[in-house]
């Protein structure tokens, strides 16, 4: 068996050679579990570490807790074949493995600053149990310099080994849209860098066993860290621009969606849809903002984009208020039915969703709110802090306003006629997801508002 830090593609062409290696996935969240399943499917032995006993139990029982497409079959098949298991013991995971993936997410504190002690702790656990000759691949998205200044330093201090000499280390983060982790990991390009050429070659050989996507080499780890974050910042700035232009369209009385379609026909123009954007990718720009502040650099556009997008719930509230006032009603004591809480359409994941902030804002204004999301149970929504009903009909019953917050496919086929019967008159629709045809809504007797759809606000 080739030493992991010196692997080459020829060492891994034979599935029988792959099964001689054991991979530890440290921080086995959504991306970590998908990574684990793909490597076990490629005939590696894989062990997932998580400090959460309930989560580990779910994995070992074959439960797809992340509702990722295609993950169920891979998880159950590789558990059954004995190629995959989970543990709460970091020593059990690392000490028996020669390949380690670090996939932990970096949490933010109350001031939106990255909180690194948990990352440092998991690096210490790895270092204390690290075997010479191992290969470590960092998949976590971190600020430039964190791999060199925190991860490698902690690994070396706790192991007594030297990166690039006694163990290999590469950095290759992944950005995976929720719900598509398996296909995305298999087909999408990703940046990669390493502490030396040997580590780079070994990491590329390993990753090529599960992905057909291009491995884009960066000259050093700090460059790769920046490239990963810059992509998130670009998307965040684009959304902020779209939200700002949508607000302008509302004021001037034109339809942003029509403007967007025409503008995007022009070369070099891509305007995204406005809306309540959330999820992990909405938080990673804070990693860059924090690092820049530590260096005395002001990222004005990056910070402003984050501020703009985090305040979109107020723009949504103003739309609701305008629509209800047009019915000669007051926001206070009105009832609003909110459809959807996920951070992305058709995905059972509400982490980072702005819907909860909007619901809290409405309740502070004296609104009675009722929430429904077909992807979550009544108990799950209640535990997240949402006032909820068990059915869509009960949610919209006697509501003054129907607020579509997330564009789940199920909501695209709503019977506006049936909903209108259940609501108070005149019924209002505020569509933040752009899934309702404004003309159809008005034909059904609704007062319609939508983000950026100023032409329908008259």
C-alpha cells in the first residue's frame, strides 16, 4: 500500500488498492456525508466523525438527515457492505485512517464574526491521533491565511509532525447547492492547492476517484482560500444589486422581472432574481470581511452587499404594508399566512433563512402570523420558533394576506380560486419568490405585490 501522502493516480486505479486505505471525514455535515458516501462507493473504507450522538446514530441507521438527492441509496448500500460507519470518537476516526478530510463549517458569533475555537479543537483532535505519512485535505471554507496560521500550526503543535514532510496537506473547498451534493461533487470544478508538490499530486489523485470536474490548481493555499471566498462575495454582490434595482423598479412603476430579462440579453450582464437569500453561502462573506478588518482593509462593497441583503426583510415588510393599506386595513391585527421557510426552494434546510427574521418583524408590528412549509412537520416548524398550522388550508383561513416567501414547486401549483375563498376580502398576495403570475392573481380578485414588480403596485 502506498503511503497516503505520496499517492499517485496509478496507485488508485484498482478498486482493490483503494480498499486498503481508510478515510476519516472530520465534521460530517451535509457536504461531509456526501463526500463520505462517494468515497465509500469508490471502494474506500470511510469513517465519519461527529460529536453529536443522535446524528451519528442516524447515519449508522442509514437515515438521510439532509434530504440530499441520491444520498439514501449510497448511504444504505455502503453501510450494508461495511465500507462506511460513523463515530463520536475522534481518536477512533483519525488513528485508524491514513487520509483525513476536514469538513467542519465555521460558525459566526452574534456580531457576525467567525468563531474559530471549534475548528482549532477539531484540528487538535486530528493532530493528537495523526499517523505519519497521512494525507489531510481541508474542505472547509475559511478566510485567507487560516489554513496556514491556524490549521497547520495546530496540527503540527499537537502531532509533533511537520506538514509537507511527515504528513501531506492540501486545501480544496467545495460549494455545493443544497439538494444536489452528490452530482455537484462528482461533476463540478474545484480549486486546489497544497503545502508542496507531493501533497498536491496525492490530493489530486484521491479526488479524481470521485470527481470528473476540473481541479483548478492555485499556486498556494492562501490564493485558493481567496478564490473560494471571492466566488461567494461575487454572488452576494450580484444579489444585493438585484435587490437594490428591484426596489427602484417598485418606486418607478416598472417590472424588474421584465427589465432583468431584457438586460440579461446584453453581453456581460447577468442580473439575478431579488429575494430573501439565505443559507451558508450568505454567511461566508463575513469570513473575508473579518480578515480584511484584521489587516486594516475596508471591503466597502462586500460589506454593503451583506448589509443590503440582510435588510431585504424590511423591503418585504414595506410591500406587505403597502398592499394591506391599499385595502384600507391596518397591518396591526391583520393575519398573514407565510408560505415557506427554507433557505432555498425545494430543500429541507432553514439554516440562515431570512424568513424567521421577517416573521419576527411582522409579529413585533402586531401581526398574527401563520406559517406553512410542506417540507417541514408541524413540530419542526414550532421548534424553530414559527407560529404554524398543520395544513395549508388552516394556514390561509381568514388571512388578510398570503405571503409567498420561498418558491417551492408545490406552491407553483396553488389554486388561487380555492385560496381566495378561505381568505378575508379583499385578499392580498405578496410574492417574494416570483412564482405567481401577477395578471392571473388580479383576474382572481387578489391585490398583488411582488419584489421589484412596480407595475403591479398601482
